[in-house]
């Protein structure tokens, strides 16, 4: 019994000695650990506020363009109305601004709360590990990890988005395209498959893709070398594939003052060239706003005997059916529902609509998701999830390309073209199928599609929060058309589903027998 007691005391003494030794080692290292902790924390704090300021700066930059246009326009309008009317309009505008601020305040606070709550929990757990010498992350590790994540968000993340530019979108000088024709406003290119073994089939039906004005063309040539490209999905089937590219609006005065009639004439010219080259009628394929432009040009009669089929993807045909945007516009006092407030003057003296301001308007509409602090918190969480064990981070090409598109691909627009889209969002299609715009002084009515036997495939995104389903399907109230719903949001057709091995590949049938746009084109060819 006595021997057991002595053995127990000896073991206890050994354990105590080990604890004391570990404690002494920790005390020796404590100053260095505390210094490292403080340095990492200071770095994290500095980068944190730098990140927040940069997000606020990016969000507010279009405001200054808009403010300049606002003041210029108000100098004219203030002379046209009474002082009482001006005061009333400004009060209503103030109320509208307060509503937007309130809409973004809750999610902003919530996002910051969630971030700081998770950081506090990690810190407390790490502090306990440090205090009681428990295996796992200690305070020093957590502070270092936080600093690295924030540096990744502010520096590495934007750099990765810029670096993807060489792979993202169309690069017409890389040998995979041929310039076919041009006007003062557009250039027509033929798109070839990246697979050199795939040749254009001589008897195939040609298609011309029309990109939206404000979002640019690059989303339709997303990542061609990764087999994620809407345009190349057609070319990969041997289809004669053409895309109409908008020229640089800064350098082309003819584009700056362009009208809907100019667009129709240029489209007719390109269709004539394509039809003559292939001896077949052309299929028009408009994406987003490009689809609305195609519909207007078809209904004008300018494309008769040139085009016999239409494909529209996530295209706003009747914008008044977009509940969220219409509700947003209705809160703007009538005095300020004027595109001049979003315009800017170029060096030529011509005024155009600022593309960044137009995209900013959509952000204001969705402030609960697009407020600076909300996007900062969301991107921070994304970057943290992309971190790899060594403290660096990796972003996949698809995510980088999407961010590049959302960040950089915003084009300025001609006033007349923007007015057409604006009218479609403020004036509904009439009960007999007449659009709220005219071309060449002609009424645009859907019955022309039926009279000329133009086949139409309408594709929409089930999760699209930019162009509502009802907006894309408005024409079904007046004529018959085939409909194909795609999962996910606005850009998914051109990104996720453009991959040939995806669940809803464009050249296949999927779901309840729905046809992708490439499959639809191939079937038209067989007929």
C-alpha cells in the first residue's frame, strides 16, 4: 500500500514537472507570440477597413456621374416648373432615397453581425486552446489566418479576376474567328470550333447571335477553352455561327447617335451577307436585351425573306411584367424618370447613357443583396471558403470569369436604343400584341411573326432575378412559341449549361423533353 502511494506521488510529481516545463516554455515564447498576434491583428484591422472603403467607393462611383447629369438636367427643368412643384418632387426623391437606404441597412448589419460573431467564436475557442495548451488553432494562428483572408479579398481576389481576362470571352485576334463584314456601328465575325477537327458543314443552317448592348458580348464566349461558351456550342456542332459585335462607342460617333432604325439596317445587311454565303435563311439568336432588339427588327419587316427562325434567351419582351423593377420605377417621382439623368457627354459632344450607371440602377433595385457591406461580407465568406491550407487561396476559372464579367463588362449605350428598352419597361404591350415602340414609323405587332411563319424558341432561367419569367414569355399571349426553361439564373445558359457534358447541355434534350437552343437549331436544319 505504501509503495503504491509513493508511486502515485512520483507520477504526480512527474506530471507536475511536465506541466511546469510546458508553462515555462509558453512564458518564454509569450512575448514573441503576443507581438506576432498584435502585428497580425493590426494588419487585419487595416486591410478590413481598406476593403470596406474600396467596396463603398466602387458602389458610389456611378453616383458622381449620375449627380453631374442630374445637376445639368435640373438646370433646365427647374425653369419649366413652379417652385412648389420642385419642392414636392425633391421631397418625394428624398423619401425614395430613404427607402433604398432602409432596404440595404438590415442585410448590411446582418452580414457584419454574422461575420463578427463567427470571428468572436473562433477567437474564444483559440484563446482557450492557447490558455490550456490544447491542440488546435491558437490565437496567433487565428489572427494570422484572418489577416491572410482579408489580404486575399483586397489584393489576391481582384488580381485573379483581372488575370482571367486573357481566357475570358472573345479574343478575335487568336485565329479562332473570321471577320466577315462591318458597318459604322458593328462588326460581324464568324465563330469556329476550338476543336480543329470540327469543320463548318456546308449544308448546315446559319445562325447569327446578337448580344445585349449593356452587358457586352463576352458572356457569350465565356471560357471557350474550358468548353464553356454559348457561341462555340453552336460552332462545335458544325453550325455556321456568326456573332454581331458592337464597336467601341468611345471611338465611333455613328454608334453614339445610333437609332433603332440604324440597328435594323445593319442587321439586315449582315443577314443578306450570311444568306447569300450559305444560300439559306438565317436564324436570329438574341441574348437578354439582344433578344428584344431582334424581335423589334423582325416585326419592322426589314428582315422579311432573310430570317425564318428566332431564339431568345432570358430576353425582356415586356418589361412591365417585371414586378420588382416596375415597383422600383413606380417609387421614382415622374419628374426623374428620364434617361438624361443617366447620361454623360463624350469628347465628341454626343451624349450616351453610362453603362455603369445603368447597372447601378439594378443594384439600387436589389439593395438587400447589392449594398456595399452585403457584397463585402458575401465576398469575404467566398474568399474564406476558397482558402487553402498554406494560407493562400484559389479561385476557379468559372467564378473568376463571372466576377470579371460583372465587374468590367459594362458598356455605354446610345440614348435612342436605351429609350426603346426603357419604353418596354414602362409601357405594356397592347391587348392586340402591339409593342410600345416603332421603327421606321411602323407599328410593331406580333401578328407579323405568325403571318411570315417565323418559328420561335424562348429560353428563360428559372432562378433569374434580373429578367423575370413573365417578362420573357409575354409574347405567348399573342402567338405560339416553344419554351425551354433552364435551371439557375440569368447567365447560366451561357456559362453552366454551355458545357457539353452538363445536365442541360445546349445541344441536347433535357427535363420534360425541352430542347436547348443548339438542339433547336439542329432540328430546324433537319426539317
